[in-house]
C-alpha cells in the first residue's frame, strides 16, 4: 500500500521570490488559471455554506481576502490559498463557527511542519483520499439537481455539461466551458424577448400589457410599446421591426410613440444607434418619439449622444403616468 513517505519540513521564512521577467511571462497563464479556479471555488463553497447556515457572503471582500492571503503565502513560499471545498467542508462538519478555528489550524500546521512530520511517514495515501471524499460528499446535492431539472431544463443541461466538462477537461476547462455556455444561453434569451403594447386600466393611472388586461385602453393616436427585457445590442432592432409592423395597422394613425424603457438600466452603443435611427424614421412619417421610465444612466447616455436634444428633454419622462397629461395635450391640439 502506498504511504506518504518522508516529508521534509521546516519553519517558513519570508523572502521575495526570485522571478525574472521572462519567467514571469511564462508563469502568468498558469497563475491566471489558478486565480480563476481558486476564486471560483472560494465563492462557490462560501455561498453554499452561507446558504446552509443562513449567512451572507460579500464577493468583493472574499476576493480581496483571497488576494492578500495569496500574496502573503508567496512571501513565505507557501501553497496557494482559498476557500477549498474539502477544507471548508471538514471544518463545517467538525462544528467550526468562528475564525478561531483558522488560528488553531494555522498553529497546528506550523507545529506539524516543525516537529510532527515524521509521524506521517507510514500514513497510507488512501487515508488522505478518504478524508477528502468524506469531507466533500456533503456537497453532492441530488435533490437540488432534481429541482433544477423540474424548474428549467436548460439550467439542468448546463449543470450536466459543467460536470462532464470538469471530468473530461479538468477544473479550469470545465469552468470556462460552463461560463461560455452560460453567456451563449443568456445572449440567446435576451435576443428573443417579447414586446407588449400597453394600455391604461380605466379609472387608474396604471399601464399594463393589453394581452394581460383586455379592458385596458390607449388614447387614439398614441402607441405605448415596451420591450420586455433590457434594451441591448442583441435585441435593439427588434423594437424597430415590431413598430414597423404595428404602426401601419393602427387606427386612427399613430401620432406619438411612447417607448417604455423600464427594464433598461443603461444603454449600449447599438441601442443608442437604433433609437437615433428610429427617431429619424418616425420623424419622416410625422410621428413623434417619446421615452418613458428613463432611468438616470439612460438619461445620461441620451444626453451624451445628443439624442436627448433631438427628442427633446421635455419628452423624457420618469413614468408613463408623468407623460399622460402632455400626451393628451399634444393629441388634442
């Protein structure tokens, strides 16, 4: 049976690593991979244990703490540090509740490195594997996977692809594969959002989608349209295309298009370009473009691009209800 064997140990002493620029460039790709994997594991394990115990995790502080710990480890010729799954699980299963356990483990580690290493010479390697397996087996959550499968098949497929990616490509390859698939799924979802024509519920100031409230009505000559997703480069042209379908069929003819931007906290360049092109296209048809639910960041981008001057500052509204009096005044003139 394989055993640990002889381990050389000594108290670590501080020293700057002797690394030249050429060595640094050669080490950089591996260092970036280690940093990504280390933080991903730290964040995942931290979130899992925090949810289990009703606590919360601040990712920025976790990232800062992990960075400082690794800088100090480098100065003492130590291993990379992070919230490892097996170590964290072992601590949790042992009932650790405070940072005192970290100080205790650090002291025991130093004591072991200085004086107790000969005792580990005949320890079977399989025993270390059993300790790790016993510690992390609690993270295998089959009920959670079944719940994901019941709620969203695409998320379940992503979880399986990630698992297979880690087994086939390794931790870094599997992690990068999961990120790439997640981005593709997100862009695919955002590129095909629905859109709604809004109407006002009688005797209220609330505007809702007409398909959800048949009693809702719009003022003649007004078209209130909302993209049911943030306005992004992948879906911006959908707004223009949908309006091109709606405007010719409206009766009486539309004089004002009120575009609801409530789901858009900001605008990218392609979205600004689409709005500018839509403004010019509607203006040629004698139709005015007004904007509602304009968030602060959206307003700043509109002003920076000059589009706010074209549309008119007075035609940028915080809510649809704020625009209603001006709409009725404009339509009655």
